[in-house]
C-alpha cells in the first residue's frame, strides 16, 4: 500500500488554506447556480431541499443504524404544517419553518420509542406503517388539509420579504438562497453533532449495541433523541418543499415513493458521510431528468433503475465514499501531535543516615 503523496497537519496553515479553498469553491458553485435560467434554478433548489431531507435520514439510518422507511411522513408533516399556517392563518412563510421543525421532532421522538425494544426490519416495519398512514390522515382531516383535492398556496403569500428587495417574480432565486443557507447550517450542525460525544454514542450504537450499553451509552436516549432530530431536519426540508411547489397533495410527494427516493439518495451518495446527502440529492433529481430525455414512459424508469444499480454495484460505499477514498491516496489530514512535555529534573537521591 503506497503512502499518500501529501500529509497536511490539522490546524496548520496548509490545512486552513485547504478549508478556505473549499469554502470559496462552494461559494462559487452557489453563485453560479443562482445565475442560471429559472428552470435550472428550480432544479437546483430541489436538490438543496432533498439534500436537507436526506441529511435528516442520514442521522438515523447512516450514523445510528435505525432503518427508516417512513421518512416521507416527516417530510409531509413539515410541508403541510407550513401550508396550513400560510393558507389558513396567513403566517409569514419563514416563521412556519421553526413550527414545522418542532412538530416533526415530536413525531420523530414518538416514532423512535418502539426502537427501544425492536430494531432492524421490525423497526423498519413500524416506520413503514407511519409512512403509509400519513396520506390517509391527510385525507381524513380534509377541512384542515384540503384532503384528496390538495392545498394551494397563493404566489403572493410566498413573495420574498420586502427587505430583500426582490420582486414576486424572483421568488425562485429567494427560495434558492434560503435553501442553500439552510443546507449549510444543517451540514454544520450534523458535522458538530457527529464529532461530539453524542455522535460517538450514535456510531457505537450502530456498530454494536451491547458493547455500547456496557460502555455507558444510554441507548434509549440516543435512539429517541436521534430519531427526533432526524424527523426535525426532514420536516424542515418539507416546509421548504411546500414553499417551493406551492401546491400540496397526499398522493403527490408524500407517499412511500418519497421515502424510497430519500433512501436511494442516502445510499447512492454515501451513508454516514457528511456530503453524501448532497451527492444523493443530485442523483435523485438529475438522473430521472436526463433518463427521460433518452426515453419516455416505462423505458425511462428502467434506465433510471439500471443507472442506480450500476452505481450501487460499482460504488457500494456511495459516491462520496469512493471520492473520499481516492482523495486520501493523494492527500491526508493528520492530527497535530501535542508538544512533548518537558521531563522533570531527576531528583537527587538523599543520603540515608542510619540511626546510631
């Protein structure tokens, strides 16, 4: 095994320059995206929103090992919370996002309670039941949600705030930047969480639950809190999605197909990686779009599935996992070695006097 060509000490000038270069590149990419035509800006906004939703799923499934097939329920609850507050109560759209996040945290916490006694496929079946029940609940409370007919948010209710200086026709650019900033904040929070003691407890729970419990990890707290945080992040993405599409329907974007999209994006991009959700969101948005250009109808779906199978077969650790492994062959960040403590001076042995 060949050693990497370049080793960069963490915290050194080279490391800080590398980080600043990455930030500058990300800023240039975001500026480039904002300058595209409206249709392309809408696609990129969809990528940003899906990346936030997949980041929420990544906390539960990727870092903690709690397989969830019902995250479409969190996504839908966040979207309908935003829609109801805007349409029925005329609340400012941005003020609805914290409410959607809190409600989805509570739902995630409640869904995480069965994980205290069951795990694996049995836990997946519980989350599957939640995902199946959500569209039915939307139809049941038609007076509040609009039922099967759906809910439409008027364009004027989604207009950019006056302090931005943007007109109603620039709503797409405004939502693009809101989604971009939200994704950056979510990635920073996920990064800090997974590098903390709580993150170590999450990974220990995923790898070996019995060993983690014997090491002092409170498994019940980790599972329920992580499920709550996972639901909160995905619900936040759902609120942004409601502002993005402006029309909600239980049979549209909140069925189990949405959960499958999120899971697909997670594993294609790279589970338990920070930037895997971004790569996965690019895949689930752009691969169907370009495959529909090659063929139409069922053939397009077959091409989409074949591409996903090929990606998973060639890159089982995900796109970001493969890129990270290739990058580590070229450059590696090593922790800075602490300065060696100075050795204390050797004590001079004292002459022992015998008692006469």
